[in-house]
């Protein structure tokens, strides 16, 4: 499994945003932050389903897997499934 390769780190959700596109369809985003192993803070976001959007609130902690790649990437196991795991570039 792809997440077995990564280093486990915790991230905190700091914002939740629902946006409507030009076609009137809703899109859901969770914004999260974590500390990179060298000590710098990283902020990123991920588009999620309405179910995952409702399940996760600001200040919830989620586990990330920092992958040994260049450039570095993360996988959020709770939001992704192999073999189609989405990677977020740092």
C-alpha cells in the first residue's frame, strides 16, 4: 500500500469551505496545517465529498503520510484509497 511507505504525521484542520462553481454545483474543501519534519509549518487543502466535509470540523486532527518522493508529497489515508490514492504536493 502506498501509505505504508510514508512517515506518519498529524495535521490539524483549520478551515472548512463550501464553494459553488459556475454550474451551481457545490465543492467542499478542508484546509489543514502540519509541521514539516525540518520544523516549518505547511498549509494545504483537499477537495472532499460532502460526507467527509460534514464528518470533519475545524481543530480535528487527521493523520498524513509524508511520502519519500521528490518533490515531497502527502497522502491522507482517511480520505484516499489505493490504488487511486491522491497525493498532495507540498
